[in-house]
C-alpha cells in the first residue's frame, strides 16, 4: 500500500512540475541508488509522453 501511495504522490508532483506549479521534483524520491533512480526517471518520462502528450510509441 505504501509503495502505491508514493507512486501516486510522485506522479502528482511531476504533474505539478510539468504544469509549472512546482519548480522541481523533491529529491526525496531519488535517494535509492543510481539504478533505481534511473528507472524512476524513465517511468516519469514515459508517463509524461503517454499521459500528457497522448503519444504511444510502442
């Protein structure tokens, strides 16, 4: 349950950042090591492309 809440929270923060309501994402989400941070960043980019741009490359 906690993992879902964190995912939902970071997506909400990312949306705010994309809309200009927040200057940047909190570094709180990116403190799990390089590999995990890279995967999270990739998921956020994919979310923005698919959800906000409505573009599905694959």
